C-alpha cells in the first residue's frame, strides 16, 4: 500500500465521519415464537417411543408382588366365571358419584363436557374395533403362568404422580411400568418376518414429525399385513397380558382398545423422539429389532434420569401408563424398529385426559377462557393433573401473568419432585420474564440435568449466560444446542455473534475489536415449552 | 457459525445475513486500516452482497406480514449498516485511486438512501476530489438540507 492510498482513505474517512445507527437489543414476543410455542404443545403424529428393555438396573427393583399384595389386602378379588379377577381400587360407581358431585359445583357446562367425553370415547373405541382386534367377553382367561412361560416381568416406578385418570385405582408404590425380561414375548424370527412384511408395505417410505424430531414409520392402518400380525398377537398375548398386568383398571381383555398404533424406524438420521406422554390411559411398546443391529436406542424415562436408559431386545415389550414422561433415546447407528400403541378401556372414560386435551385444543384456537375452564374442570377431577397445571401456566405466561404462572409451575414441579425438564424449562422462561436471572439459570440448569439433549433449553440457557456476560458458558450451551439440533439457526447465529463480539472473526488476523460502534444482533430467548399434549 | 445459520430455518436466514454483512464490513474496515486494500475490498463486496440479500428477504417477509418485532430490529439496523458498507466500499475505491468507482459507489448510496445526509456528504467529498466542484457543491447542499 502506498502513502497516497492511505492519505486518500484518511481524507475520505475524515470527510465522512458520522454516527450511524442505534444498538437496540431485540426483544421477542412475536408470532414466530408463539408458533413455536404452539408447536411444542402439539404432539407429533408419532409420540411413540423406542423400545425398552430391562438390563440390570439397580435403582428400581421389582416390587410388583408387594403392590399386588397390597391390593389384595385392600380389596377382595372379585372373580367371574371366566377367571377374570377385578382388583380395581377406584370403582366406576365412585367416579360417577364424583362427577355428579362436581356437576353440582361446576354447573351444566361441566356435565356437558363429560357427556362429550363419553361420546368421543365411544367413537374412539368403535373406530379401534374397526381396525384392531377387540376381544369377546366370553373369551376364557389365559392363566398368567401359561401366558408368560419363561418370560418374567420387571416393574419400575412411574414416579411420584399417579396416572391422570383413575388415579385412585393405582395404589402406591406406583411400580406400574412393566417390562418383560429373559424370554421374549415373540421370537426374533417371528419379529423379523413382521419387519420384512412391513418393509414390503413401505413402512420406511414415510416420515413424521415427533416434536422437534423427524421419525420414519407408518401407522398400522396403512400396513395391513403388519396389522394382521399385531391383531393376532393382541388376541393371543398382549390383551391377556395387559389384563394381568393392570388389574387395577382392566376388568377383562374385552375392554381393551388399541389406537394410534404405529411401527417406527429409528436410525442416525431419525434418531430419537422428544420427551412426551402418550395419549391413552395405558400404552405399550414392542421391540422389533435385535439389539446387536443398532447402537444407542432404548427408552429414556425422565424420572429415572439420564443414567438409566431402559433397553429392550427384540420380542420384548413395555407396558405402562400413558402419562409417564419418556422419549426414544438416540440411536447412533444401525436401524431400530419399534411398535407402539396407545390403549383405551372401553368401560372407563378418561375424563381428565379428554378435558385437558380439549383445553389444549381451545388454547390452540386462541380460546384461552375456554381452555382455562377445561383445565379447571380437569383439575377438579384430579388435582394432581400436572399437565393441566403446566398447560394453564402457559396461558398465564402468554397473558403476562408471570407470577401466577410461576406459582402454577412450581405447584406442578412439587408434585413431580422437580423431575420434569419441560416444567423446569418453563419455570426458567417465567423467571427470566420476572427478571430473576440467577433463578432462571438455576431452573434451566436443573432442566438440563434431566434432559441434556434439549436444543431449545441449551439455547435459552446460552442466551441467559450471554446476558450475564458469561461468554464461555454461553458458547458451550450453543455448542450443545447445535449438537442436539444441527439445524438450530438461532444457536448458530448467537454462537457466531458471541465469537464475533469477542473479536474472533473466524480468522486469527482479526482478534481485536474494531472501531465500529456496532453490536451484533442476537436472537432473544423466546421458546416456551411446557408439555406435549394430545 | 453465521454460514451454518444460513442453512437453518427461514426466519433466521436474513438475521444471519445481516450479521455476515456486519462481519465482513468489520473485517474490511480492519484490513483497510492494516493496509490490505485488496482483502478489504473483497470483504466489502461480501458485506454488500449479504446485506442486499438480507434486505431482499426482509422485504419479502414484510410484504407477507411476517415481520415480527425481532425482525423489525434487523430491519432498522439495515440502513446504518448498509450505509457503512457503501462508505467503506467507496473509501476503498478512492484509496486505490479508482475515484470513478468510488463516485459510483456513493451515487448508489444516494440512490439507495436519498433521504440520508451521509450519502450526499460522501458523494460530495469524492466529487470534490475529482474536481467536479459544481456537482460537489450541489451534493453538499443536498446533504446540508437533509441534515437540518
């Protein structure tokens, strides 16, 4: 560069000094973030999960015998001529009386909603029988020993909160996640045939969104041969087994109705699901691939923690309440098929779940008053409906009632013993809104301790660290966020911003800050996610 | 990082482009000060390219009613940032003795931002350097009238 050039530049610079632009920080409360919020409320089409297995978990031992004993102690079994023995704790008569009592308190609108629940339930059950096996009441009971043979059942706790519906029926301890072990329910050869047929039917040609993740797979209604096998197994194995496993709520295999049954395919490009709950009082998962054919996988139960992924080899099954928060754990390589189904009980209407789901639908339709009404009704039926509390809190957040939202989330978290990453995430968002940054960060950190692969969570925590000037931790969080979701643009952008602000302009020649009065523009933390609801 | 953000969700793309524009403008400014005029010019061209693409996307979002408050902030930042990019590009041309290109850059600035005093101020300066005193005076007059 010659001296003249420098002189000219200096001359032009001197002639053109001007103050340009402000540096307003962006603040987000926008339709996009609202869309995202709503997106989180909407369950993906496939909320089913990876398979589960039993392995050698030490933290929760099998205690099902204790529970059964306890139930027997509480209620004398009432066995019918076919051998079905009812051990139900919360009787239908009790529930009807409760609804009648609430009807007086909550008025005719509540009773109308209850009637609508019944109609919808009936319709769902009817549709189920059109696609899936429904047992005849006269079918004789297969003895438990004969059914299981060498298969054993291990029971795990579902956490501190009982299922949303029929909560009184399930006694403590809530060891009602049932997993088969040792001898599988179905042989590897049988399952391999099912997968071969499913592939021929194009199961892997389809894709669905499950929360933030893409999954391959298809509904069994689109896979007739696979459905045929499933129906035969519902009759011979699964329904009788379920009746034995959950006598508290299942009076006979003839009342069980399968719905939303799908065969899911996990691999490295479609690795996992969000943590979620299932849309049925009970749900089951069947492992359809031998363990040696993939790396990773298994089911993450949030209340059990990151170190206790439940794995399940081919032919094994998990049977559990639908309201257990869980997710398909990441498959790193190979392919894993899992068959999942939600279950209804023809003789028991899930009023709490249906009221809550309708509330969620109303919220999506922007009828917030209607939504709150339904959450209140659901909570009147079950004050421990934590999803109702979380959903309601989301509305309060949207209305700017942050203190009330905080109270409601804390109420839910207390019930959940603070083992709910979504509720902790939401608490972090609300506390941030209230300006309580250090508490917000603490909530986010507790959430990450439960679910470290949550991109939005890592992102939001990164933003909070950035606001505090803690760029090292900020960038760590963006790194985690982009690892969890490589297409998370906001995290890439903020990470780049943090680097640029630190003088690292992707080139060692640019290590110092420049003279311009510019601030790199950041995205703000605006994601809000409380619960994946049906 | 910003380049990776370009491959992500649509609403992030103009934001990433704006930051890339700023990044290259910053880089160009730094290189100019260290004497690397070719590098500075290249960075300046990239800055202008990203800013113009960002503006195009922001305009599209605005016309479809998708300009949220966050994007509005970016929208507001476009003008000062693009003016800086014009200034740097014009300065660099002038610095390498290419006063015609410098004039063209500053004329483009006045076309893009006719109500911006700085655009006319910059144009006036480079016209003056070329001895185009009458035009320079007119441009300066325009700059002053806009400044008041």
